[in-house]
């Protein structure tokens, strides 16, 4: 296979940097003392040591630099703990478990609760580091200080021992590594695609290209995404939403089921919030961690594609009382986690063993610092917050009316142009879809859209009143961002649940391979197997399944609100009925690109309806009053004059109309959905003299003539809408 030039250049540049970084570091240290030099993206004074500890020249550090940072002549270490009485800095040789130096940070190097020390003649390439904190140990009060355990720096920019995917760590604690900040960003502007114009593509970095069929040179990596950029542009999406890329340990809770190793594949158990997952890099980065990710983001931006990160601030990989001791437990366990009073037990609103104490001022500051870091250092365009309702709970777990963390994120000057998307529920039963504290900034995963559309499309026509609201942008739920509908991120499928193909192939989940006797995963799937459970060669059922899939993507793209699609849905990828594939690092979760060849017609249709959405701004936002006299939004049944939607409506139609100032023409779109198993003749809305309707989409058209780039003239205002089908009409431009 021909080596992709762009990706090859990325890898070559990074490997060259790795070979020369030590030499460059030495040369930088020989710069003449001009008073200041640029180090790690900031102006830093050239300091002189004032003392010696454990054979190292040291001085009080720069307390404003969180974590470990290169400075002239050495490294600055800064870390905070409210309950500790002492702090030791441990230095390790590369891949060693016994420290070659232990530096007790003097009390006079402490301001408030912050320890900071500069260690001279120490080069990033030569060591790894961790900490030991001493302090009270009282489990009932949540105090877990233990001098026998090494603590990972919560601001670590790189974590050691995570490089080889699926390989267990060689020791029971984590080391951090200092990272060079040598990446030079091109003059690439943020695409700043408006929310209403966005089409979000949710993907798992590894699963996107890991399968042999992906055809990339660097499968399962950030570089693999770069190789697929032409494909993403062809599809027409505007943003990729990357499932967690913060450093996580996939071997936590590793199991062997039926001869297959199961891992924490999804990555929702974060180990380090400031470090990218090193296993997602195509080659060894040494002390250049993050370079490949930055290059990937930069190239995506150059191609007009935004990057949204799926972030997990509701819990960590440390789990409950039986979980590992990584970072926060050894720093200030009683501050960072919500604890049951007088027991030391962890509240578990996340369903993963612990819950971050997000509205404690210290934790709040940490989260905001983290978000700002990813925006300033990695130029990301937005964040999707996993189980975001937890971010609105107080320190006892009760929901807050005005959560300070959510407000601070909303109005932070650096974060102000980033997209903020909440998964507005949590595992503790708090469901806030339509009621999330948005501060005119937050959008939401609209779970009510997903549920209503799944129900209606499979034939539960009695759900028509609810569905009509969701198609119109959920005006009953959202009134905050811009016109309200921009608060709604509409989706029918996502990583958590069935794929689009599986939604119409299985009536029930099939998670047996997860090893929990099929008890895990959601039971409320609102799916329909079209008559046969699982794969079939019956052409009638296969045709029906793909028609149902065409219906789903058409309705999603013709709805007000921001559409989000699951990677692989566009070519009929399957997870074989597994609706909770969090542990499946194999063919169950990896995209099988052979389906792209097999289902090319469906892929072409998928691209077409995305183009149709982009072509008609009236679908996406409110325009001026249409000159043809049609109302902005109308929902109706088979008769366009009947605007009362009841549970008896088997046909549901929606009209969008407005005047487009750019084209100086009316922009009008009419979509009709037949959720019933019988055909029905519908009447199109009456138009003024001289105007006519044209058809763009008919998901049950004969001869697979499902889409027309230019609308086909309708000779009469009546249309036979076939059973279980969708049609879209626009004005015919004579």
C-alpha cells in the first residue's frame, strides 16, 4: 500500500524531534544570560540555585506553574495538598521502580498549601517523577495519606507505562514525565462553525481505524484519523467528537472471557486529565507527548473540521474503597471526592465507584484549569461532558439551582468561544434534559429526541405529539442559546447503545460477550428487528432495514437542532447487537470498513441528505418571513391544514419556511413521515400562483432513486407516501 505522504511526514518529523530533543535541550541551556528566554510558552527568568538537597541544587519554585515545567537550567515542580504535612519529590530513572533521588521539599518552599521547588541540572529526558505525601490517615474522615504509596501529579502532561496498548504496567503505581513544549502551531484559525451549522461525528480514536479493513498505515492512532480526513470531508461532517483521549489505563479491570481479553476500551476511567493517551500515538514520542495529537488537530482544522473532546469530570479511575491509589486519593481524598459523612465511603452518582466533588472550590479550579489547558495548548474547539449533571451537584450530592462550576465554565473568557455540550443526566437518577443550567452557553445531548424518534420511526405512531416537538428543535425544552434550538444536539444513536444498523436488526441487546450474563447495558432500546432477530439473507427484510435506516438519517438531518452521528452508521457498521461495548477491543467495536464497499448505495444516500441539510439554512435556523406567506414552522398530519397532532397521527409532517437574504429567495422544506405499515396519500401545502413543489427525497422510491440533487417537479399537490417511508419536498425552481 502506498504510504500516505501527510501522515508519513508527521511521523518522520516527530521521530526526528525525538532523536534531537536532547541535543536541543543542551543547546538551549547554553544560551547567554540575557535576563529572559521563552520556555514552555511563557517568559521565564533565569534563576540561580539557593540551596542543595539530596545532591541537587535547588531553590523555591514558581508557584504559578502547576505540574512539572522546564525552566532555564532545570525543572520546576509545583503541587498542592491541603491536608499533607510534608511532601517528597521522587525521581526515577526511565522505566525504573526504585527512585534514584528523594527530595524533601522544605517547609519554606511552601506558600499556603502549595509546594514548589526548582531542581537544577535536571533534564527531562533523564527521569520520571512522582510524589509521597505524609499526613493523617483516618478512613472514616476520608484522609488516606500514606507514605508507602507514590502519588501521580494531577497536572502531569505525560504518564509513563501506558505506551503499549493492552500491556499491564510493570509496577503498581504511576510515574509522570516532563514534556517539551516545542510544537509550533501554524497560523490556523479556529473554524468557529456555528452550532446550528455543525454536523458532529462521534468516534473512538482506536476503533475508527484499528480494523484491518481501514487501509491506513497507522491503525488505531491519531495519525490514522489524519489518513481518513479525505473520507470525513467527503461525508460532509463539520466536527469530530473524540471519545476520551485523556490518559487512561485500559488494563484496569481487565478480564478474560471465552478466551478473549476484555479491556476498559472506551476510556471513561481517567488517570491523568492533562495528558493525552500515549497509546493513541503512532510512534514513540519520548518527551514530546502530545505532538501527534496537536498535528492531527491542526490538520483537521486546516480542512475545516473542528475537534470536540468527550471529557469525564464526574469520576476517576481510582474507583471506590477497593480501587487503585493513583492521584487524588493520596493528595486530598476528602476534598476531591464526595464522601458519605463519618464513613469515608464514596458516593457513586457516576456508577463507576466514585464521584468527583466538582463544586468544591479546589476541584472547580482544577477542572477549569484543565479545560483552559486543552483550549490554549491543543486548540480544541469544544467539549462534551460525560454525565454532566454531576457537575451541578453540591458537596453533599444534592442538585444545585445555580452550580458555580457550570457558571464559571460558561463565562470563562478563554472558554467563551468553545462549544459546551452536556450529557444532561447521571447514574444517580438526575435527568435534566431541557432543564440543565445552561447560562445561555450550554447545549445538551437531547435524549428525549433519541427516544421519541426511535419510537415513532419503528411504528409507535401514538408518539407523534412528542416527536413533532423534537423535529421542530424542542422549543418546549430549550430557550437559552440563541433561538433555543441550538441548545439541542439531536441524535438517534451514539457510542452508548445500538448502532443504526443494529437498531433495526435486533429487538433485544446481545451483550453476552461482556461476561455479565447479558445483564449490563440498557434494556430500553426502542429498537425493531424488522421481523428476524439478527443477520438474515432474506432480501425483503434486508431492504426494509435499509429503508428504516434511510428514514432515520433523513429525519435527523431535516430536524432543527445540531445533528450528531455515530461513526460507521453511514455505511451500516454493526456491533452484532452489543449495546454496551465498553470492554470490546475487537471486531465488535472496531469499524469494519468492508461495509463501506458492501453498502455503498446507503453511504451515497447518507452523504446526500447531509448535503441537503447544508443546502437549506431554513432547516438549521430562523430566517426572515417567507414572501410566499408560509409560516416559519408548521407541524401537521397528512392534511397540511390540520395542525393538531394527536396520538392517532400515523403521518407526521413538518414545514420550514423563510426568506434567505443571501440567495434573495424563499427557502422552504417540507418533510413527511409515514410511521405506519400502510401507504397513505398526503396533500402538500398550498402555494401561491407561480410556485410549485419538487421532491428531493423518497426513501421508498422505485429503482433506488431515493435522492435528487435538484428537486423533481411535482405535477400535482398529492403524493402517495409509501408505508414506513419518508419524503422531503422543496420549492421547485422553474
